C-alpha cells in the first residue's frame, strides 16, 4: 500500500455527511483488491462494514473511522487539494480512513484469532452517522464486543498518542433559534417588534447560564457564533436567527443548560411580543473511555519505542463516536500530527508520518488482545 497516495486520493474528494458516494466507491475498490478469504463486506447507506474473520474467535473487536468532509474552502496550497470546490477534509478524516485501510490490509493477510470489524462511518460532522448506524440491522448483525477509534490532534507532535481513562470528549449540541416579530420603518419603532434588539438581549442573557447555573466544578460552554437579522440600515428587523453550540462535560449539565435556554427564550417572547423556535440540530453524546480497556492500551503504548504516550485532560471537542461507547466498551485516543493550523481550518496540513505511528500502535495493540 502506498500510504501517501491513498491519503492524497481521499483528500481530493471530500464529501458531506451521507453524500460520500465517491469516497465509498474508492474505499470499496481498495477493499475488493485485498485478499478476500477472511473478509466479509457489507454496506450501510454511504458507510461500509468489513469483518475480518478470526481463526478461533471468542470476541469481535471493532475499529471505527469517519469518512466525511466539511463545507470549508481549502487554502492549503497542496498539489493534491480538494477537487470539490468549497469542501475539504479539514478534520483529518482522510488520514483516519488511510490508517483504517492500512490496518485492514495487514489483517487481510495476517491470521488473527478473534474477529475484527472495520467500521467506515459516514456523517460524523453532521447530521451524525453513529447513532443510526448503531441501530441498523447491518451493524447489529456484526456488533462488536469492544470499539476503538482515533482522532488527529494538530497540537501534538508526530509520534504522540494522547488519551485518558474516563471522559475524553464533551457532550455537544448545536443551537439554532429563530425569532419573528414585526418589521417596519426605522422612523416608527413604536409600530414594530424589533428582532435585532430581541436577539441582542438573548445573547447577553446567555452569558449568565454557565456563570450562574452550572456547578463551578463542572464545565460548560454556550457560544453564539452567528447572528442574522435585518435587511437594511433603516428597516427594523422582523426576523433574526441565532446559531451556536453548547458543550458540557456531563449529560446532566447539558439538560440544565438547555432548560435555561428554553426559559430565557420564553422570556424574550413575552418581553418583545414575538414568536421563537429552538432547534438543537445534531446532539453528540460524550466520549467516555472504558477505564480498564484504555489502561491496557496505554500500557501497551509505553512498551513501544516509537510512541510517546501522554495522559491528557478531557476536551470540549464533540464526537459522535460517543454513541458507540455508550453501548459498547472501548476508547478513543488523540494522534499527534504536528500542524500549525487547527481542526476545521482551511489550512490544516497534518504530517503524513503520523499514519505510520497509528499503524504501528494499533497493529501492536490488536495483535496483543486479539490473539
């Protein structure tokens, strides 16, 4: 396998969630060219499930990779930049897939005692592919006893693997609020219901949620990243829309934050005599690593001379892999890729040398626990 070539091929064809048609065809073509005597392949929507049948299985170990891209115009200057204008693999899913293919290629040719299930999951970036995939008949037929996944980390150098027992990633929810009042001429504000003013009051009120409603020993974030309202400088806005995100380190805090948002929105409706609607969009459950399993992995990493293990802190990052871990024991870890640009940026340039680190780490670990 030419690792760089595969990664660059995949980088050229980023696609949004449940629209990964070219990506799925590329992955299937790669898989079809592997030795087939131990493989079984099934598809679910734009995703793929590949089972490597063990020689004498007592369990199935799952490895999940996400496959979708983001609606970001690429500005990396790569010779192999995205061929889909306005879309980019700005979260490293091209590396994720390449790593999964390299490990799958190894086990297609090397016998293993237990079954391995490679899960190529669509729509991680939205609207969320993990939960419906979990509920699918295709996944249930091969449901693993343990699940593993990784995510690239631009801030760590190549060779670094970072993880921890327990909570790794936060609970997350999108937030969309639409306000509708009454527009009119700026010279006659008393005849209107101004939704720019209403939206401004609402954003200001949100600042008290974390400060006064969340346990100081817990953590939460409420961010409004976008406001749309109005059409012209001398027209009072009939409508306004707020778009944001909620992040919490506990499921309880997520519920409490949403309750406060809903109460505040009702107050705005009364105060400004307007109508409001709330849409939470995609909600992702926390990534909570199974302590015993991740500790075994961490112990194995300390025995590898090419890996630098870091026990990291939890992060406010969101990942729908949390839904897998809610039902199936397992863990996720960060993979250092040494990029000066962060995740979800147009200039993200992960170091491809990290693919080899992940390959060595994961084959070492799987050989240890699946034989």
